[in-house]
C-alpha cells in the first residue's frame, strides 16, 4: 500500500494540534501506520500548562540495524492575518498552505509515505513522535527516551524531520545544534514618588549596569563547526508604568544560544556573578532548554548525504546554525541528524510547503532507508 505524502500531510494539517497536542492528529497517524505493519504505543501525560502531552512510538521489525525517525505533531498557534483557513490545507499553485505544512507535519507524512514503499526487511524501523516540541518539551521527547530506556530499546541512528533546508530542498543538513538557556534577572527596589527619590530606591539604574555588562560580553569566537555563542536581551519591564512612580523592581529577560564550548549551568553562573556584582541583591532565574551537541561523522552522515545527492544532485552543507531541536535529547541515545524541507515559512502566517518538495523529500527519505538496510 503506497501512501500519498501530500494527501497525508493535508489530513494532518486539518487536525488542529497547538502545543501541547494530543488526540485526533495521533489517531490519524496511527491509522496510517498500523496497516504498514507497525506496532503503535501511545500515552498521554502531564498537566497544564506543559501538558497534557501525547507521545507515540511506532515500531516495525526487529534486530539491527535499528533506524529511527523523530518528529512532532504539535504546532505553534496560527496567529492572525491568514488569507485562508490555517487548518484548511489548501493547495494553491502547487503550494500546500497550512499551520504545520512546513514545521513539520509534511516531513512526517513524507517519511510514512517513504516507508509505505519499502518492503519489510531485516532490522527495525521506528517513529518517535511527540506532541510537545514547540513548547518546553516537559512531557515530550525526554519521556519517549524514558520509555525506550525502560524497555532497553536503543536505535542505532535517528533522523529528525525538522525543516533544515535554506534556499532549496537538500542544501542543508543539521549535524548538531546550539544549546539554549533563557534567564530572567530581577533587581529589587523600593517603590516611591519620583518627587521624593530619597524615600525610594530605583532599580532601573543597577539593572542598566547589569545589561551593559552582559551586552559587552564576548562569550567565544566560535569553533570549526559552530558559530560564536550569542546573548540577546528579549525583554525589559517594571511592574508599574506610571510616569511619577519609582518602580519597586525591574526585570530583564535574555536568551543565550551557545556552542559546545559551554554548558548551560556555567552560563547561568556567569550571569549570576555579573548581576550580583553590578546590582547586589539581584535574583536570576534560568531555564536551560538544551545543551549544544555535535554528531561525529559516520554512517548516518554518509547515507543522508548520499541520498540527497542521488535525488537532487546537491552536496548539502553540514551545518549547526539556527534554532535547537529534539536532537538535544535524542543524542543521548545514538547519532542524530536533522533534515527536511526549506524552512522559510516555519512559524509564519501563511506557512506553506511546495507539493513537489514534499514528494521529493519522501523520495529522499526512501533512499535513506533503503541505504541503511542495504
């Protein structure tokens, strides 16, 4: 039974699944996988705001090699300004439009369609699908890893279907990802009337010194595989916005995208030290989304690059740029690379993917699987 990747992608898009996702969209995917011989395990866990989240592990075959494909069915909110129903999955002039068309329901559909064209053979094929990648992943892929570890299941390699291509399908494969840490710095003050500053304590000046000190940091010069680590402030606020009130506190929010010269906890300590030096009494809260990782060269590199070249004639760039992915968790299991559609419209109003790119991606995935099991 051969599956049409565009039809399946369209059906998945028509199941609204804003993160954290569960239910209908997983029902649809399971219904496609079972006739292909997959055993499907699903579970829902967690409470709001990070849950409830649904996860799926689908497996076919046994033994080695064990090839895994990882992805997510959750999407970011549609937002305002669409020219069509964001969950309508309309095809307009050869372009599939809808939330999730690019990131990353089309890639999941492309892989399922690829597997539908490959006869069962020695070895194992698995899909690791979560409903919480766009959120904090509290109950997402880390819990899939727990599930696998409890059953002593360990894939030999994992391909993640995130949209990695830049200008055209096949031009970029992600062989690693930068780490990410969010931090919130709060400087205490004493609220008062601006006409009587001696009765208050303005926290904005000390916070400004913290910001200036952090903004002047050069964390590193990058490596052969990674660009320089980058600290960006993403918000500054006070609890009151009246023109005649000294605020009782001031906060700044920042994000650091860092390469494998750093660990998240070390960067948190660095920010804490600078905040305390420039604004004694400042408090720092942090949430480390993931550590930087790099997959060393090996079979996974070879089969992915060869499949792309065979289908497109392109020699892809092996890159670590851009945002993070669930590879930051899955690297604990085995070698991981990300490869998928051109990513220009991910998370945007009017998110879309070329119908031909979806079909070509499915053919590339088919080539990868055939090479692994050759």
